[in-house]
């Protein structure tokens, strides 16, 4: 059974703290993604990575950074957490993107609900 | 870029059919997907349709695709309380999948 796991289901942090969200996949996927999900806004892409040590900004990268040192692990870092980063964070992985003509299911983790006080 | 639109909420009575709609702007995607997100969980692929099909049926689920109108729909027959979730449509875009904002399906007893 394919699996994407996230390090925490719930996390509470204080403003200004450095926060690490970890994601691990066991499918040998090249692509990994970090989204945040907020009511009424749907999924918004923060960063994605298509290979080890490679990263691309998504739609809302401000206030976040990422790290991909190993193929199976993709970390999201909040350098100095702020209250407007309270959200549900979802990690996903997929095979390499080969254009709109190919099947490209993304597999999601269970999510981390982060609260910043 | 790709624009994918969905209504935010749909309320149906238990036992009725639910129809969740999705409209999009870019028709180049060969595959169109429906994901389901149960409360407190991540997204799971529910079904998908190949763009040269008009309809795909899988037990209680029917996917309809109208390429001319750029309209995708998901019909759930005999809606049950376990169907209560957020449903996302998704299409292939320039760099990967583009998701709609999701439709929250509310089941009334």
C-alpha cells in the first residue's frame, strides 16, 4: 500500500519559533509537494521539488523554505512562525510530470494541522 | 494559467443523488480527476476520466465530461452519511495538477 506520512497530525507553536514539518514517501517518487489548505481558499501550492536538492516556488512561498536532501523526504520550514501561518499543511508526491497528456495522480499524506499562538 | 471553479457547498438529503460540478478554462488536460477529503484527513483519489470519454461509471459514482462546455461533474447516487467530505476536481496544468477550491458535501438526515 502506497504511503505518504507526515511527522505530526497536530502541532502548536509560538510566534517567532522555527518550525519543521517533515514528509516521507515510500513510493520512490521524484516529485514532492507542500500545500496549505484554508477554508474557502482550497489548496495552495507552497513549494515543490522534482528531484533531490531541487526546489521550485509555488504560488505562496513567502515565509517558507524547503529542504530535500533525500529522495523520500521533503521538509517544510517556517523560519519564524507567524499567526497567519496557522493552517492545515498537506504533503503529496507523484511520478515525474510529463505533460498534460499523461496520468499523474498525486498521493497525499494525512496532513498536519499547525496552530501558531 | 488554468482556472478551476467549484461551488463551495452542496447540501443533499440522505438517499438522494448528489451532483458536484466543476468548470475549467484550459482543455488540454488528458486526464481529469476527482479527489475526496474526509474530515481531518488528506486527499484520496476517488476516480478519474480520460478526456476522450463522455462518461465513466463506477458503482455509485458517475463522472460526466462535457468538453465543449469545459464542464466536469461527479454524481453520487444514494448519498450516504459516509459521503460527507470535501470533493476536489483536478486537471493537469503546466507544472502539475491544478485543483479546484473543493465542494463541501453536507448530508441532511
